[in-house]
C-alpha cells in the first residue's frame, strides 16, 4: 500500500534543484540564474540527442556559449524550445552570468527526479583488434623471458 501511494502521489520536489551546498553560487544570484538557464538548455539538448553523454552535452553547451552569442543566445534557445519559460525569463530573471561548467554539472546532479543512464561506449573493431595484437605481443614476450630463464638455469 505504501509503494502504491508513492506511485500515485506526485513528488512535490520533482524538478527542484537544491544548490544550498554550492556556496560559490549562493551569493551571486545572476550566476545562479545563468546556471539554471544552462540546465534548461542541457535538458532540451538531451531530449534531442539522447545518445550523448553528460560530458558531450556539457561540451556542446560550452561550444554554444563560446561561439553562438554566450548566455544570451542560450537563453533565446531555451525560450524557443519552452515558450512557458519565456515570460519568466524575460520578466523575473533580468541579468544572468555565464556559469562554469562544473556548476552546471552540480546543478544537474542535484535536480530531484532526474536519473542518468549508463550509455555503453561504441565498439570500435579496429581498437579491439589492436588490443588483441597487443595482448599477443605481451604473451610472446613473456614466453621469450621464460625460455631465457630456463636456458640460464640449465
């Protein structure tokens, strides 16, 4: 019955990002706003590219921030994807500073209800063949050393 209640009742903290342990952001709300905008951008990008890892998404965010107009362009991109946030971002946020990469990551990992999946790495047959060849070389070298030791003893 308890598990049934948990499924039917929505979690009121779902989507909340608890940044109380991130002291470097608490004093500067403009950087915190920027962090939130970047988290929205990452969430949008992850739905469009579900096979990308967190690091790849953060790399894409950094590229967007560096090459496409900074935090203002990221904010515009978020507004286009989510019109419901446009009024809030336009009227409530005001200024937003660019957060550091690890601060965006901290916010993502502190978002309640967000789960991460482990994406297995792509299998590259050339890499596998190179690893097999390397193991073969190691075995051959070990055999040579073992044979030399036997000759010295004999």
